C-alpha cells in the first residue's frame, strides 16, 4: 500500500479559517469533501517549504507558517498518509482556485458543519 507524507495549512485571517472543497476524484470517498489545503512533500523538502509551495500553487496565496499543530496517520482504503498540519496566517483572503471547486472562510465554531475528508477530521479537535 502506498504511503504519502503530506502537509496541510490551517490558514487564519481575521478570525476565520480557510476551508477548500475537492471536486471530482478518482477515490469516491474524497469527492466533494472539504479539506485544509496542502499537498505532498517532495523528496527531502522541509514540511514548511512544501506547504508554502503547495498553497502558492493551489491558491496563489502567500502564507506564514507559524507552528505545527497536529500529526495524523490515516489509512484510507487505497493508500496511507502521514499528515502534518500547521497553523498559518495570511494578510489576504484573495485566492485563485486551481485545484479546488470552492473555498470558504469560516469561524472555528462553524468548521464542523462541513463534510471533511477523514484524515482532516482529527485536526478539527486541535482547533
């Protein structure tokens, strides 16, 4: 079974957190689910550098990576991930979607109203 090292950004701006929605996906259990944006760590890339790169590629957004908040190991039916989540900040809410179908900014107390990918659900407990 494939194992991926991935990173996720819990991006805060003026009291709200960025939530991004996946579109069509080869794995049905990930289709149209919400996630904290991020992606795979490449080679010997530092987690923080991978996160900055992924957010720039996926959202055209510049972030500050502030601190690690959680590490989640999760086994999906077809692959396993080790997900490291970081608390991040941005000076802007202006984004350009390149991989997601929707992005919304929500206060922390509204995050659980969304349908999240399974691996991101434990991160909600840390917030």
